[in-house]
């Protein structure tokens, strides 16, 4: 007789996760096969881009007979976390010099957010008589909300930095949300370099957050890919650090090195002093021991090799610049094609944005049209990963968008976020 | 003015983690430098052992220009989870054939235990009017207890399968604990192949657990290293599956491949039918997305290559057999040395055990003596990792144990677990 122990559980629900990948049953091929405008940086042939210095370094590592495969320390590969933290904060950052900023090597950017969120839940939320609220930007709402919910937070609120009506950055609305947030709330600042906020606007955000003692949790998935310049992309984070904020910053290297599968992340802690940093790292270490014990080493070894070698570092920076330029060029070309096709509406917002993710301004009905009739898949809010458009599929994408917009009523000019949900 | 947000938190305690490693400030070198009898499989020169087929496969992978570094699926590398699950359950297992057993690729064995424990907390504990109890064997009490506590379990109880008085397997005590456990409790069965229980004894354990509907959570860190035979080491797990139990099994490949730093684990789910398996995997997928998103690929790619290639598989099995024989030989030699030195007491229990971890029967005072005077570090309960003893340090270890036992009162013959704590 089978010992059906799982049937002692309440009925375990299957969850409907909407991850679409090549090979999924409900994906049908279009003219060019199914086209996923969600993919990360790709080459012209649609394969995931790998930074050339990465391939070279991987071979070096595999050929090194002195390397064994002993566990890394719980908090990871120290040469990596140091270099990564300096890359984000700047080598001259006072927090770095004063030894009050440090990283812990995590399993990808998700792992960094998870460990940080869990720490905040244990040490921050429990100290408050009312539940601490967490504010997350709407475009990243789905995944980040799941993590904060998973660790226990119940008060999770969205904010918007993109105006779907004007198709432009909406800093006023963002500032209003911050002003009305309960003091000491947590604000997740995902991909600050891609939001399109100017330094002046970030200064305002920092002022409000400082006055209200809101806790900044940065999440930086692709430093360098928005402007092509590592320092420029780190402006907002460095401004907060310079203003004296204590904060967390989850950092990922998947996109910038094309090393998606090796899961390299870093959770940066900036504290008031070294003693606070040491105490926090000690608790994070305990959490990591109960989650994955120690992180995987290969990816961090590759990245540490590149970041700590001036010649390789320069080559990598060149690759980043080229990739960022390619992204901008694709958006220029797409805008131009739409203009030539006479697609209704103004498409200037395409080139006003920067970074790997871009709001197309398409309505969810138009997204559905693309999916059904053109087998092109993008996010319901009209966001695409620009890197998945290349010279082979650009014409098809532009024509399809043109058809979608022409065949449905008007453009995404008039819809609020509420209506889009 | 610094925005000291962490100081809004209640004072964050530093936690006193007792991880001792080379380079720790409080470790002083002895005659041979500090000697850690806690390390995993090592070569004669004290470097972590790497399976030769692993080195070869790593080079192949680094030289393969067709591989990109795209994310793995959330539940990992399918070729790996399938091969790993079959390795544990056997290719002919009815659960495998009936498509009701499946693995999810995790970040190490710790990650597998973590994801499984979290699932049980969410879906099992919440269904019970009283908190579900978790039983964990005393030798693994520390780390596994942390994981189950971390996810929320409060009722965690130790059990013993080793009698510190008789220095032998203590199945009666183990069965008594199971009999007195509340129905439907969770029982963690860590390293079943190393406990020294005979098949007859495992049958008794399974009968009691079945009658009381206790949920078995296997944790298999080194299948093949106890007896040198993969199938023999999997006897207990396969018996439970054959008896119709639904269960979890966390599987690690760190020790058996010498790939500690690539963090390769697999959480095996055995369910009554495919439909239950699908529902469970779907929920596990959601958990993984909020923890590390997808696992790292390199280690799983190496292991899948070896497990799925008959020639490499044979070579790897040979390496495992050699390693297991080496472990047995070390224990034989250590026993012989202690006999020649005239160390008080009988040391037969050393060779009566198998696997990488062995109870020496040393008292905590003797462990402290070794630490203070000989700079030899082992677990407080007298357990050592046998692999860290080699021909270079064997004499020193034997002489040191002899001094420790001779200089303190008597041997570890007369102490109960309670007294050892």
C-alpha cells in the first residue's frame, strides 16, 4: 500500500508561472519562428552574448592545474566581492576607504535581493510595531514582489517612474509616493541607471528619502549597459552613499559579462562604520549557511580575474560600450522604421530611454495582437528587452508593431497604469 | 549627517559561528601546521581531491565553442537531474519508470534541504493544528537544525543512532524515538549509508515510520563513499521507495566528484503519481524563483557528462571505489597505530564504521586537549572527517590521540550524549 504522505498535505496547488521559452507547448512559430522580445543580450544570430574576455578567462581557469575545487568561504570569493563593490561605489568612495562598505558573493542578483530582504525582515520589520512597507517600481513588480512576500513582508506597494500617458519619466508621481509613504519604509530602486531620471531628479529623491528615513535597497542588474559608462551608470547609487545613507545594493553580472548561467551576484552593504558592517556580515553569513552554504565559484573567479587585471578590464569596458551603443542603435533604427511605415503616434520615447529594457508604449491589446498573429512575445506592459532585436528580425518587428498599432484603436497614449493592469 | 538607517534596527547581534579554517586568527600552527580533521576528501598533500574525469570534462566544456552561457531553466539542467535521480533510486525503480520521481537541480546539498524544508513548512506544517515536529540525528544537529529553524519550524528534536557508551550503532534508541514521535512528524535521515544500520534494521525503521506516517527526508551527501558501491549505499533510500513512501531526498555531488566549489545538489521528489509530482515541482519552481532564480550550470554540466557517458561513468565508479578503500585503510592503520602505542581502550569501533565521517569516541575534554596542545581540530562530539588523515599526518594524529587519552581520565566509554553536550 502506497504511503501517500503528500496527501496529508492540503491540496498542493500547481502555480501558473508565465515563463515562456522556446519549446513551450503553447508557443507557435511565426515567420521567423517564435520571437521572444524578453531575452537578454544576444548576438546577431540570436545566441546569448558572451563577453570575449570571458571565453579567454574560462579557458585559462580550466587549464590551471594548481586550482582545486575546495569550497569557497560562506560569503564567497573575496577578490570578487572587493572588486565588485569598488566597481559599484567607486574606488575613491569614502565608504570603501573607511572600510564600512563590503560585499557578500551571492547566487545571482536574485540571491542578493533574497538574502538582503530576509535580513530586513528579521532585523528591521520585527523591530517595528506596525509592518514595514516595501515600495517597488511597477515594471519590476512581479519578481521582486515575490521575493519580499516570500520572506514575509505583507505591505508591498507599487510606485511608477514612467508615465504611460505622456510616455516619459514621471518623477513627480514617484516623489508623491515617497512623501506619502510611512517613515522608515523600504524603497527598492531597481536599475536606477535605466529609469531615465536625471541627477537633479535623483537628488530630489534622495532628499525626500533622507528626510523620511526611507531605507534604499538598490538593485543594479547591468551597470554600464545604459550609457556604456560604468561610472555614469552608478551615479544615483554613489550619490546616496555620498549623502551618508546606509543601504543595500544587489549587483548582478549576468548581463554585463554574458555569464547568465554561472549566477554571479554581490550584495553590497554600506554601513555607518566598520563595526556595524561586521555585525551585519556576520548575520548574513548565518543566513547564507542555511540557504546555499557557499556560492558557486567559477563565475566569480572569471569576473574577479577580469576586474583585477587592467588589460582585461579595459577590453571588457570596450565590450560594454559597444553593447550599449548597439542597444541605442537598435532603438534608433526601430523608431526610423516605424516612421517610414507611417505608424500612428510619436515614437520619440523609444530613443529617450536607455538600457536593455525599453517601454514601447504598446497597449496590452496590442501585445496580445503581436502574440497571437505575429508570434512575438513581450511583457504585458509593453516592455521589451532591446537586445533581442537584431538586424535579422528588425524589419519583421517593425512591420508587426505597425500592424498591431494600425489595426487596434489608437496608441498607448491614453491609458493609466491602473487601466493597464 | 550620516543617515544611519541600520541604527533604526534593534541592535544587530554578531553571531559566533565556529567555522575554523586555515588563516583564522585563533588557530595556531602545531608540529605540522594546524591540522583540520574536518576537511573533505583530500590528496596525500592535503589539497582537496578532484576526480580525474572531472578535470578532463572541465577542459572539454571550456573548449566547446558551441556552448553559450544562457540561463538554465529554473529547475536546472534536465540531463543532470534525470541522471542524478536515477543514480539514487536506480534506473529500474518503479517510481522512475512510473514517472512519479523527479529531481530539481539546487545550489548544493544545503540548497536542496533548504528548498525541501521550506516546502514542508508552507504546505505541511500549515495544514496541522499543532506544529509539526522535525527529528534530526544528533551528529548533524547543528547545521540541519539551523535550516529547519530558518524556514520556521519550532519543534525540532534530536535522535541518536550511535551509542556513545557502547561505541556502536544504537538502533533500539532510534526506534524508541520514532515510536514516541507524534504521528506525521518529519524525520531527517542524513547519510543513511554512513550510519552503519543494517538492511534488517532499516526495514524496522521503515515499518515504524510507515505505521506512524512519519515523513522521510533523506539527505545523501556522498553516495558510494561508504562502501565504494553506489547501489549498496542507496539501499535504505530504495527500500523506502519500494515500500511506497512519498519522500524527499537531498543529494549532493561535492564529495563524490571533488567539485565542492561548484555547488551541485539535487532535490529528489518521490510522489504517489505523476500528477502529484507535477504539482509539487510547480510549487518548488516558485520557491526557487524567489531564492536564486536558477542554479549555476558548470558543475551540473560536468556531472551530467560523466553520468551519461558509459566510459566516463566507469572511470568515475573506479575512482569512488579507490577513495572508499583509502578511507577504510586509513581507519585500519589508525587503529593499528593506537594498538601499538598501547592507547587505553578498545578501538574496534573505528573500523566498524564506514564512510567519510567517523566517531573516534574521544571525549570533549580529549578533543579540547588535541586542540590546545596538538593543534588538531575536530568536532566536539569526537567525529572526524577520515579523508583529512593521510600518510603524512597519520603518525602525528595517532600519537596525539594516544597522549590525549592517556593524559585524561579513561576513555569515552562511559558518557551519554547528554553528558557530552
